[in-house]
């Protein structure tokens, strides 16, 4: 990574701390779109999400860029984490050019709230 990339004055960070989903159960049957464009705009961004499981069973929550075909294992990545009852976790994901990601959970029972804590993009 070049110094110009790190110190790019056109790279912007925003910290909206805005709810994008929930509180409700997450999708378990298939990868489901989560449209973040009302918060991040219709552009590709790197997004930091917080996910709170306020009630119910622990569930593995996974995220990926919209349209990504590889489900992946996500070992050691910040794109998946188990959210235990009353626990909060943070995930990092890239949106598509419309500001959309996909997500899925491994089991029903949790009551999840997803917030966009921060996002980064090049202006």
C-alpha cells in the first residue's frame, strides 16, 4: 500500500450510528439483501456494522458484498461472528455500488439489531 493510498485526502469516513435493521429475527433460509443506501448512499463503501442480539439463541451472523457467490468459511475474518444473547459484535463488510450487502444467520431465535457505526469511501 502506498503512502498516497494511506494519506488520501479524498477518502472520507462517516460515523452515523444508525439502525439499518431490527430489532427482529435474521434471515436463515438464504442470503438476503440488506439495503444500506439510505445511510451510506448509492456507492461502494467499507462499512463497520454493530450487531446486537437482545434475546434468544446465539446465532452465527455472516455478511458479504451483494452478489458475491462464494459463501466462504470466514475463519479469522471480521465478516462473521457468533452473537450470543445480549451480546454485541462488530463486522466489517464491503457494499456493492448501490450500497447493499447480503447477510444470513445460522439459526432462528435471536432478536437482532444492526447498526451502521461507520463507513469509508473515496469521494
